[in-house]
C-alpha cells in the first residue's frame, strides 16, 4: 500500500458497517506512521442491498472520519444499492459506467 499511488477499497455492508475483514484491515492502520497516508487518494466502493440513507450515512461517515484522521484524500465513492448476491453488480450497467468514469478520473488526476 505504501508504494501505491491510489487505493480502491471495497466492501459489502454487513450490519450497517464494513465487513469484519475490512474493519480488521483498517484497524491495522492505527499504529502505522500516518505520514504514509498523507494526501493518498482513495476511492471507496460500497455494495448494499437497500438504499437506506441511514445505512449509507453511517458507513460513509465512519470512513470519512478515519480518512480525515489519517489525512487520506477521499477521491470518489461508488455506492451500489440494490445488490446483495455475488456477481449481481456486474448486471448493473449504471454502476459499471460509474466505475469506469471514476477510473478515468483517477488516471487524469494521477497524470496531472
């Protein structure tokens, strides 16, 4: 991660939050020298079954607070609602198009 120019973090939502695996991954950042995170662009991809605004607010809010603490730049986010089963998101052309747009924006940002 230290050598990466951009991070893309993705998780489905379990119980109004990131998965236990993602939370454990993020928890490992607590003792790391925070200078490696400074201004690192991150894209978050969140998949959830419902479009419940409270659920989205909770998970995005938690990640934004963590990113602010670590001086990580939230570059963009893709919130894919209405998906629950493995592979279901690839049937959603709107999400695939949004992901492609985000990818192009990252390339432009890194090329500047």
